[in-house]
């Protein structure tokens, strides 16, 4: 949900102190737990390790918007069929490689 316009943007002060006076090239990943903090123009170019409850996901800020969720894959019947075809292709490739090695001997 968007923050109310009357409240203004929320930027975590501790996060701003961590990047104050530093250059993005020299700084490594900056770990943070402040997920609700908005991205300010000073943060562009920095890499942040945003904690998702289990681990820190690296987020490179290239503009004033950055994805913070990690896409895994879509599920369902179609995805299962694609995965099955991929496995079958790998098996046939392995069998053909095995027969090619055996014929050379």
C-alpha cells in the first residue's frame, strides 16, 4: 500500500547514515532490515542486502524503483509438462553421449 501523501515519504535515517559520505563503487553490500524504507535519490548505485525474513537478498538500486521480491517460477500443469520434456531431453542427450564414447573404444 502507498504511504499517505500528507505523511510524506519514509526513508530510514540509519540507512541514510550508512551511505553518507560513501561512493557506490567502493562500498560493498549494505545490509538492512528496513524493508518499508523508500528509495531516495542518494541511494542510486548502491547495493543493499534487504532482509526478507530468512536471508538478505541483494538489490542493486539503478533508479528510484527496485524489485525486492525474488521470482522463482510459475507452477501448474503446463510447467510440469515443460519440466518433464526438459528431463527427457537431458536423458536422451546423456544416452547419446554414452553410446558415442562406447563406439570410440
